[in-house]
């Protein structure tokens, strides 16, 4: 899949160095895999590491749930648009406001 944009991952990794490697692993998996639908994402990452917020938004738990990547996955367009990269507490605050 095309991952748009890796820059968000790199910026977050620069701010949180311990996240850099797990985010890079996630990026490489996403880039190397073409997902036909949500079921394939769950199979690849495990049901506990992926959740769907509705619409196209998917939340990926990274590094034992320390970080979260919120992305819009467009299966028929073979693209992943990174919307947010959070620490777990940042995600909780964002998600609470979103509701």
C-alpha cells in the first residue's frame, strides 16, 4: 500500500525516539502489503492491535499499545493516509474529545 505520509511517523519518532523502530516496522508492513479489506488488516496485525472508528479510520496499536497510529485506509485505492500519531494518553484525550 502507499503510505501517505511517512513524514508524520518520522517526526513523531524524532520526538519520541523509543517509538521510531516500532513505527518503522509498522510502515514497512503497510508498504509491503495490499489489504483487500478490514478482515485482512485484523489478520495481519491481530484483533487486539487494530480497531475501526467508522468510515475509513483505523487505529493501530503500536509497541504494546504505547503508541497509536490513526489512519484512513482506502482499500480500493491501495493507500493509507496517516491522520495522527499519538502516545496512548494523547490518543485517549483525542478520542474523548472526538466523541
